[in-house]
C-alpha cells in the first residue's frame, strides 16, 4: 500500500511539474508574487519589533525577519502541497468531483489532501531561506545543532497542526451550501503566525497556539532556534497535533455520512 501511494504521489508531481512548465509565465508571476508578499509581510513585523512591548521581551528587527523567513518556509510547503487541494474541496463536494477520489485504491482522505500540487509555490522556499540566513547574520547568532533540530521539529509539528486545522475548517463544505469564504478566514488567521510571540497577550497567545495553531508555524520555531527551552513547546505542539488528528478522523467520518454522492 505504501509503495502504491508513493508511486501515485510521484505521478501527481510529474503531472504538476509538466503543467507548470507548460505555463511558464504563470510560474514566473507566482515567484514574483511571493517576493512581493514577503516584502509586504516584513513591514508590520518590523514595526511591531520596534514597540516597547516586543523590545522588552528581546524581539528586535533581526528576530522579526527571522520569524517572517520561517513563516515563509512553512507556508511555502503548505501552499505547495495542501492548499491546492483544500481550495478545491468546496467545488468538489458541490459538483460530485469528490466521487473520483473516494473510488481510488488509496485512502480517500490522503487523496483529498495530496492530489493536486503546485510546484511553483515552492520557489518561496528560496526567499524564506535567504531571510533566515540574513536574520541570523544580522543578529550575529550561530544556532547550535540542538537548536536547529528543535526548530525543524517545531516547524514540522506546526505544519501538521495547521494542516489539521485547515482540513477541519474546509470540511464545513460538507455542511454548508458553500464554504468558500471560510478559506479567506483561514488565510487571515494564518497571518498571525508571522509576528513575534511578545506581540500577543495571554489569551490570544493561547488561542493561536492551540485552537488556531498559527504561532506553531514560525514564532515558536524561531524561539527554539534562538536557544529557547524546547521541551514545553514541542510537547504542547505534539498534544495539539494529537487532538487535531482525533478530531479530523471523527469529522471525516461524519462528513462522509453527510456527503450526497453525485452517483447516488
């Protein structure tokens, strides 16, 4: 089964790359758009880094750039692999296109999340990596191996946690006539993940690390990369993923019962 899934996903990537090569202008525009989005994202992050509240907690301009860089890396992965599928879910449910996924010889939920890929979005990885390197150079910081491992582990947890949150929000398509506006709300909530932890007060901080785990994408990874204690964030993030996984499994079963197949 695992080899079948791997071959299927590699075929999806080959098809997506061929599609992007066919529309080269669109690919270039996506890459340029990524640069513009990152530049716009830097402005509020730098402004927040100059406030007394964030400065008092050790968050300066270089740290703000680091958070935006890590956020760009995390969201590049999400928008390359997960986003293209969940953005299509509302239409797939309403038109019956979901039937084609349910009859595939691989787990339907996996096909729902991974079928469509947008390789052009992966160009943002280069932008995010450049920002991280520049931020660490400006701060004259040399993270140790354990700091890097903790950061990467936290980013992986954050990507999974946000994926589960995004999936459950997208499942509202099974319950509402049209849940397309939900995607705009999810995108707006995700933007909170590119700001320093010190910019949030206690209640919003708890909300954006548990119910809406945007801070797990970059803010907490940046904290670990700069030498923060890894045990608490990693254990808390793992708990969020576990709870999200259970909720997703239950929600998926209920959603399938709700779904009116186009062939029924």
